[in-house]
């Protein structure tokens, strides 16, 4: 996948772990399939803006804070 998807997935994983969520608990809280969350975190899929907002709501952060800076692309 793209560098963007990989970095976004890594940022989501780091934030999830900082908040103390297991991948299963996080998927349940977000209402998203656990296997899909795993693929997102590994950067294997491009997520929709809707999913980004759903994920950021559970992580209590702004969606933009999960996106990488343009200079890292």
C-alpha cells in the first residue's frame, strides 16, 4: 500500500495502544470488524473519511491528528 496508508495505520495503532485498547476492544468500541482494523493498522487498506472520523471519535482526537505531515509522504 501507499506510504500514506502505512503511516496513518501506524499512527492509529500508536494512539490506540496509548489509550490502552486491545485491537479487539478498540474494534468493538468503534463498531468496526477487528480484521479490518488490523489491515488498517498495517497499512493494507485505504480507509474512507467516514472511517477516519469513526476511529478518531473512539480515540478522542481530531482526525487530522492521525494523518501524517505532508513532508513525510
